[in-house]
């Protein structure tokens, strides 16, 4: 198994507003936080409606559409 230290941070769409799935809540993409052992990364996101800051997987961010 590869160590998480072997992975470079992904090029995240910093500042983009996306939404969870097609009709989910909107969030703003933040900075990469840490690598996971499977090669994915945890990224900081900020929920637009509440201002809450949480962590979200980069692979999910890639799958989520831009908010309208």
C-alpha cells in the first residue's frame, strides 16, 4: 500500500460554487487538506447557506455540478 505522503495535492476548483448532486445544497470549494490512503483527498468546503466549514472528498467534488 502506498503512503498518503506520496500523493501531490489535486488541482481543486478553489472558490467555485458547486452543489451536492443535481439539486442539493450549494457549497464553495476550499483548499486540499490531506491525502487519503486510497489516493483521494479531503478538501475544505463551506456550505453557502449556513457558512459551516466541513471536509469533503475531492472525487465527490469532481462529480458534483456547478451551482446555478
